[in-house]
């Protein structure tokens, strides 16, 4: 029961992470959506699988992979953001509303 | 017994939906405006593929697929870092 709930929760996070990656306007906002939702979805799915398996050889290995993903994904995201910023990718701003400016 | 069947079906469904999501984020890899968008898409796809490999390992009860998943995560991490360093060095 708890295992299926955690699996569905992880799928939910993954789906909204992909929606954010497809819809957001900028590399930095896309990195935000990708990393947060990706890591949360992976954690939820792996904990669901651990609870379903109980204590076995599989669950120990899943736990190791979980710790590894938890360490490496933020590092990769940070390095991509740093490289994008240093090579001069402009952050997205809300476009100016010319009509409202003229009305004043 | 019914709950076991439900959980197995849920495992298959999770793997299939994750594969579909990986195909959706392939859009960012193909049409990404900058090369960093493509890198982000590759990173997301590799994390999804890691989860899919773990699910298949549990479904087929093969212990060696777990090691495959761990090595896949390690290699994708190293690849992303090497590509980011390479792109940054090309700009300077």
C-alpha cells in the first residue's frame, strides 16, 4: 500500500518535472524544475521499491544507488548552471509591457 | 495475492510512463536553444533510465542489473561534467 503510494508520488513528481523542462522559458528555470523534480521523484520511487522489497540484497543496492544519485545530481546541475552563466547565457526577464508604459 | 499482482502491474506501468517521459524530454535535447539545454535533457534522461533499470532488475530478480544501474549513473555523471567543462573551455 505504502509502496504503491510512493511509486505513484514519484511518477507525479517526474511528470511535473518534465512539464517544467518543456514549458519554462530559460536554462536556469529549466534546471530548477529538472533537478528538484527529478531528485524528488527518484527518491520517492526508490523508497517505494525498498519498502516493497523489505531488507534484502536488492534494497541495500537500491539504497547505495539512491545515496549516489542524491550526491551527484545537484553537483551536475550546479556545474551546468555555472558553465551557462560563465559563457554568457542571459537570464530570462518578463518582457516589458509597452502599452502600459505609454498609458502613463 | 491480488495486491502482489497490482504491485507488479504498477511496476510495469511506472517503467512504461518513465520511458514515455524520457521520450518527451528528448524534445529538449533535439530543439534546445543553447547547448546547455541539451545537456540538461541528457541529464534528466539518464536519471530516468537509471530508475527504469532498477525497476527491471526487481521485476526480473536479476541482481547484476543493479550494478549496471550504478555504473550507468556514474558514467552519465562523469559525461555531463566532462561536457560542461569542455563547453566552458571552448568559450574562453
